[in-house]
């Protein structure tokens, strides 16, 4: 684990899930040199889980959870959970140190040209386009900034999602967007022997059961418009669920149990070749 030693200065005492994810990333970078830079950046993102979230405990009243769930409104939409600004800045700067071309974004946070609370508010309100405009107005790379923002907020949002998970209603969430933060799923899981499909949020790692024969993006459920693409050299580790009604797609992996948040980040990178196949066939994600 040479990367860990370079990053932390000594052999770190890390949670097993973090050690496993970092080992997978190091192996992925060695096996696929083209992914080495991406794997290095994800190493830094995964290591953010080595330290417990410093944000204070926060949750929603049961009646508000029930009302939002019934209305199909993500639970964090319109809310202002506490964000530890110092922890946010530390996470942001740590990531920028290990991502090429991120010096300007590091400086923008240091001099408060970009504010943590405003960036978090854009994500929770679903106004990510506003964030892109703010970054572009400062002549900075909006695409790179969005990736760093996502990874910076990930431990915080996972913390919030975990706190809310035990209070969720038992009625199914029928929507393709995340019931916690409202984001589109990063990938899907076919779990266990029954191969039940669950969607996984890429922002907060939430999971919710979703019908196999329904598009999470447009809701199409005509089997003639739904299908799968495979990549022959992908060793059966994943496939692509497609929808010809909206030309959307989602990657699907087989799991026995839910992927841990750290492994969710790793799996997104490990299945990047599936994104390329889908793009070549004219499919995209929102």
C-alpha cells in the first residue's frame, strides 16, 4: 500500500473497508494503466472515510419524513443539515493535492471565492447547474470541480443518509431518483440468489429496491424498449441496462450484499469500460 504510506507518512490504522477499497484501487491502476490517474484520485477520496465525520448528529422528525416520502420529495431537499466547514475545506484541499489541474480550485476555496455552504446548498437543492455556472464564471474547470465537490461531500452525505436510513417508511420508494438526496443512481445491484435490483446513489450511497423492468430515468416499462448490453472481456462482472425510450442506461453489477460506500466508488471506476460501450451505442445518463 505504497500510496497510503506516501499520503499519510506511516502505516495507517484504517478501517478494513477502507484498506480493501484502497487495495482494489491500487490493483486496478496496475492492471489498467489508463485508469492509474483516476485510481490515484479515488485513493484520496476513499481515505476520507478513515476519519469519522465531525458533523453533529442530525435527523428529521418522523412526521416530516413520512410527508416527504408520500409526496415523492427527497428527504434532504429543502433542508439545511449542519456542515462542518473546517472539515469540508480540509477534505477539499486534500483531494486537490492529489488531482492534476486542481490548484485553482484549491485556491478558490482557500480564499473563499467558492464557499462550502453555497456549494453544498446547490447539491441539496438539486441546482447543480448553478454550481457549474459559479465555477465557470471564475474561469475554473466546472467538470473537475463537480467531481471534487462530490467526493468532498460524500462522507458527509453518507453520514446523513445512514442516520436517516433507520427511520425510512416501509412503503417502497417508486422513483428512479434517490429518496435521500434526489440524485440519479450511479449504478444498480442485482443482489443475492433472487437477483433483486437495487439502485445505488452516487452522492450519498443510499440504496432502494427498483423493478428490473422499469427505466429509472423515464419510467418506461415496456420490455420491448428495455434491454442489456454486455462487454465480452468484462468477465461477467457487470452489464448495462438500456432504455430505448429515453436512450438512458445504468450499469448493473452482481452482489451478495450491498456495496459499502467506499466500494461503490471503486466499482464505478472498475466498470468504466461499460460506460464507454454505452456511449458508443448512443446511450447516456442525465
